[in-house]
């Protein structure tokens, strides 16, 4: 056996040349197939955070919002508290509705009375041409409006005390808009109110 000093150098050179080839083959395999994490994501059907078709995604979102609003409106018409908007399901708002619906409110006839008075004053001024009669009609309308304001003020004064006793100061705070909510409901015709009154007749006072 003869010793060859150049043999080790040749073996080392062959191993160095073989190493990049193996590395390239491994890299090629990784590039040609997805990583395990990507495989799992594709199998689970995970969608990207940013949708590819933004127009279609926006349209679908609007349709879902419209369906939810229609369902909430239908719930208010039927008096279904569980499916109403969140603001209408608040306990103190339910109490306000029941309190307003239980009493006789002068303001709920304001719109029909105002329409009758306006039409009557127009007829009087055109047919009979009596300025005095039309002035009397307008005075009656303003008197009725003043009576509505007094009645609403009395209603809110009593309701406010009960709300503070039952739900605390937060129920009548400025952000709650309880006052405007009660006033607007008190001047609406009972059958037109939304959400629908829970009882068909007046007199069912909340506890």
C-alpha cells in the first residue's frame, strides 16, 4: 500500500463540491412544496386578512347590516324586546316606555289637532274671509301647544324621580337622553309608537 499525499485534498474537494448540490436540492424541494404551516392553513380554509375582492366584501357586509336592521325594526313593531336594538333593551328605557304608555298624554293628539286647526284656518280665510276667525283658530292651536308643554313637563318631573330611585343618576344623565326619549314618545300617537307598547290599554304602570 502506497501513501498518496494528494488523496486527502481530492476527497475534501469532492465533499465541498457535493455539499452545495445537496443544499440546492433541499432548497428546491422546499420551494416546490408549501411549508407545513401553509398546508394547515390551506386545509383549514383560512382566508387572508385583506379580502381580494373588496367590493364584494363590502356589499356582503352591507347586506348583513340591512338584514340585522330589518330584523330589529320588525322586533320593535312586534314588541319583541329580546331582538330589539341594544339601546331599546336598556332597563331604564323599558321603564320609560311603560310609564309613558300607561298615562294619558295630551301631546299624543298634537299632530292631528294641529292639522285640523291649520286646515280650518285656511278654509275660513279663503271661503268666509274672516281674519278674526282664523286668528282665533291660531290662538287655539298655541293654547293647545302650551298645554302639551305643561303636560310633558309634569310627566317628566314625576318620571325622573322614579328613574333615580330605581336606576340611579346614570339613568337621567345627559348622555342617556332619557328626557328627550320620554318627550318624543309622549307626543306620538299611541298606535304609531316604536317600539310598540307592551299593553293595549293605558293604566299598566311599571313597578
